[in-house]
């Protein structure tokens, strides 16, 4: 089998997402995805990677990963290069699965479980990679601020019942009940982000600290310990500020505290962990075995969070998770990204012996994800089931290609000649 | 100095003759322009600058240098290492500082803290004219672009007649040189193994140089992060009797514990690394005792401001700094300014084959060189401009984002 062409697909409604299709001479097409800086990723794929990949056997997955990593000098961080490699790697695994007639989780070593628990990241419909609508009322809270200050602010809008960010900021108790009524027993919220801009994260006042604790108070008062709560910090704070927040959060028996500080100093993260009585979760903002190795060796985390389409793809995610296992650490695939990232995460979470929980966003799963892909993971009553179709088990819907906001760019033997 | 000025235009330049490079011009509303540069994946850097950086930077006050560094750094997820986002930030930071110095009518070295020395010693990286310049796709370590009609085919020279090359350099007053005679063996095993015979062949240029010029020449061994740990140790131990000036990038720079392990076993200094970016990654390197000489590339590390910060941190560990240049003429000019300024400057890298040919086709002048030393450039900012013939070349591609 040979790779014949590579497509990148952008759509202006989702300016933070890019899809990659790898076509082969056997008629099999693999699908990949990554997020943020998508024009840079697109340029890398067509200029730096397609000339290498076209004509190659798509099943030499490890060799392609190593060669692309070496030629682009990508390491440690989800740079545009590493995101491009991640998207390509996912597409190659999809081809591998379709060629062998097996779901990816089977090729990774088979299901370690039939279903895996999910948690709900309490984002609204337009959080993250999707276009902001001009003139709409922004909340003060900035979701993944560290990832993209300019266009990534969670937004209030009414597309359906799951405006979960507005809900956790205003009536977290009702939100927790709503989630429990759907069988979802874990949730993630980020009520401190709204106070970050006051001091650029250098300090937090006692007053704001108290306001930030309100959602946690409300949840525990209404539903007790029936729901697990993760606190997302988005790497916004200085160490003394985050220590103040974390010490206040110790009373709420959290599932974890995530991305407490920027992930550029593992000694600082390890210091933070040594002073806080909450499990530490980190981080989808680092990439490759080498970066995770350092985090594990410095005892800087309890839970290994990774994003399949940023950390280096399915190949690298599996290797990282296996390393985590040797440190007795569980792994939890990230998704607040896109439908392909979610599906790839589910395959891993079904396979990994040390999978903890899979992230999902119900606003996305019931909203825009199904408008992009032809099949969604089977999520029911707080769990996601093992996918059964070969490969990833999903493809882009035909409407994606006819949408006037879509731009498809192709590299093949002719364009690289 | 003009107050509350605004950045009105960001321009990127690329040229098919230099397919790895991208230049950045930042213009403020008083009509002054600063220059920056970076290399590798220029189309991706260009895309990131126009799609992600420009919406933030246009209309901002150009004097808020540190603030812009922080905010542009947050546009990407690159906390460390030199991906597209960090290279774009580096080029933009360079242009911001050049603009700042020009608007204040000072040479860049003055804005950085003034001259610590009147001249800086150079070493010659023994590349040929087109080494790393015009290739596309995957790099091919050890391959030689041979132009025998020109006098500075220095890579061919170190592979064949290194003693004569050393004599030739000494004649020009250049007393230090960098070579990479082991790269040629990498391809066979992807750096997983090197045989004793290959090691012996790789040592040959060191033998020849010492035989020809004795200890008059400092010789740096560049290893390009191509080898696994035991192979890198085998190579370095074989070169040790020739007292190299340093071992550079012996292993990949993504595991500093491995690098520290390598260094612990060496008697000669370890230099690392232009493959490392930002104060955070260098902090780890310093703390883990990963190297003796701090090498960075201004157009990859996070720009001139980050280079200065990293060099100052190195000083706190009693380590010297040596700016990289095998990239482009603008980067070289920034490096010379920093090498003249920073108290712990060690040596400035330069490639005489480039200076004599394509660097001079792109910019109007380089810093003056005398007896193996660079002297302070004259003029405001970095002290050079693009050649008019370069700017009017019909193959030059300009992309502009403007207010």
C-alpha cells in the first residue's frame, strides 16, 4: 500500500480546527485532526511533510513518526510541527485499522475494558475551537486562555440546554444535578480563570478566592460527594497564587487540580505537588515521551493528562501512557478539541491498562461534533463503549466538503514534484 | 523618543533561493522599520505571523517589548523548544528590538547595555557555500555541496584536507574552527551505532589539524544531536586526546538528564544548544549541569530579548555564552551586537563561506571583521539594511498585514 495524496481541510466556522485525510492506492482513507494555529499546521503538512510521505507505505508508522520528528526537529511541546505529526499519525492508525479490519483499540493491545467512565468538561457550545460571534456577550471567564488569548473565550449563547460554563459560574448546583440525571458522575470547571486578568495571574485576592469557591460549595451542598469535581487552572497562575487557591480547594475532595502552573518548569510543578493535598493532573500542554519522562521523574503529577492530537498522535500517546504505568500513574485522554480527537482518545482509554477516565463535552457531543463526523462514540449514562468499527470508526460527513466555508488543500505526486 | 507610537505593518519576506528563511519587517507609524529573521518551515512561520500574531500586534505600542513577548508566547502552546510559534516569536522580537533601537537612534548593542568589549573573537563553522541553504525535504547529514571553483568550500576541506584548512584559517587570523566529521556515518544506523573503524576515520581531521598547526587552532566538534548516548560517548572519547574546544549537541536536547550524564563522563567542555529555547528550558539545562558553554540561536531561542535573558542566567552559573550562526545575515548581525554586549560572551560563530557570498547578496553590510574578530557595527539598530537588488528581485515574495 502507498500514500497517494494528503488533504488538509479547514472550515471558517471552526477556525481552531484542521482535519487531515491521507489517501492510499488501495482506496483506504485515514482521518486525523489537530487544533490551533491551523494555517501554520496546514503549511507544514504541505511543505515539510507531504513531500516525504507521498509514495511511502502508510503502515510504517513508527518510522514515519521518527523521520518527521527528526526532520522538523519537533520536541517536548505541542508546537505546530508536533500537532501536524499528531494529526498525520492518527490518520495512519486509521488506515492501519481499516486495512486490518480492526478497531484501533484492538491494534493497541485490545480492550482492557468494555466501557470507560467519562467526565463532562463544562464548556458551552462555542468554547474552544469554534468561531466567536461578534457582539455576543462574553463572560469574564477565559476558558483555555493559555492556548489562545485572542479567539478562544467561552461564550454565552443559546444553542441548547448545555450552556455548561454559564451554568457552573452561576448555578453549579443545578448543573451537577443535571449531569447526575444523565448518569455523568464527574465534572470539570474553571471558576478562577475570571480573576486572572486583574494581576496577570501574579496574585489572587481573598475576596476573589471566595467567589471562585462558590461553585464548589454549591455542588457539595446540593449533591454531596455523588459527583467528582476536577478544577481546571489552565496554567494561569504564579506559584504563590495557585498555592492559595489549591489550599482553599483542599476541603472539597477534588478528583484533581489540573495545569496549576505553566508546564515549563517541572521542578516548580513538583514543588507545588509536594505542598498540596489534592491529586495533580498534567498536562495536555506538553508533548512526547521526553517531556512526560521529565514530569514523571520529578514526581510532578498524579494523573497523566494527554491530548492525542497534540502530544504526538496515537503512537506517542500509547508510549507515554505506558511510561506512566511504570510510575503507577493513571492516564486520562483530553478532549475539548474536536470529534476525531475524542474518538482517538476513546480507543486509547478502552485499551490502556491504566486508563482513568475519558474527557468529553456534552455540549459538543450533542451539538456540533455530529455535524462534522458520520459516527460518534457510543456514550451512555456516564460511560463510553468500545468502538466496534475498523480503524477510528468515523469519517468526515459529506456536508463538510460541500460547505462553502470549507477550504480543502491537496498534496499529491504532482504538487510535490 | 516618540511616545504612544503604533505598529502599523507586519511584512514577511521569503525567497525561493533561500527556501529555509523568512524575514520579518515591523513598521511603526513614524515610518521606522525593524528587521527580524528566522529559519525552517518559513511558510508555516509566515502563516502563524499573519493569522495569529498580526491580529494581536497591529496597532500596539512598539515600546512594550516584554509585554509583547509574553502575549505572543501565549498565542501558541510552545512553553519550550523551538517550534513554529517560538521561531515566529523570535523573528518578531528581533524586529521589535531593532525598531526600538532605530527609533532611539542607537546601535542595538547600546540598547542591550552597551559595549562590554571592543571586539569579539570568531570561530569559523566550516560549512560550504550552500550547506543547509537550498535543500528541501529531509536533511541529509554529512552530504557535501561541492563548489570547487570557490575558495571557501570548507566542509569539503575539513573532510579531505583539514590541516590545510586550518592553515588557511590561521592566515586570515581565525583561530577557532568547528567541524562535524562523524555525521557521515549516521545514516547507516540512524545514529544507533558507530563502528571503531568509522570512529577512527572521523578522528582523522583532528589528527591532521594538530599535525599541521599544533595547538594554534581551537577545534570544536559538532555532533548535531544525531547519536544515541553510547555512540556519542564513543565518539567523544576518541576525540578527547586532541583536546577539542567543545563537544556540541552530542545527543538530542529533549532529555537533559541524558546530556548531564554525557557531560559527567567528559574531560572537555560540552556546548548546548541552539536546539533549546526560552529561559525555562535553559534553566533546566543549567540546574541539571547539562553543559559548560551556553549556545543559543537568537532567531530560535525566543529572539534577542530572550537570548539576553538566557545569557544573563548563564552568567549566574558562571557559564559563558556563544551565539549560534549558521542561519542568515540578520541573525548574525543580532548575534554580533549581543556578543559585544554580554559580559559572558565566549566566541561568535560565523561562516566565512556565507559571509563572502549569499549573506552579502541579502544585506548591504555585515559587521567589520579584523584578524578573526568582529568589530562593532556602525549605524542605528542592527546597522544593516536589505540590499536594494534583493528587495526588487522579482522572485521575492512579500506578505503584508497592515492596519
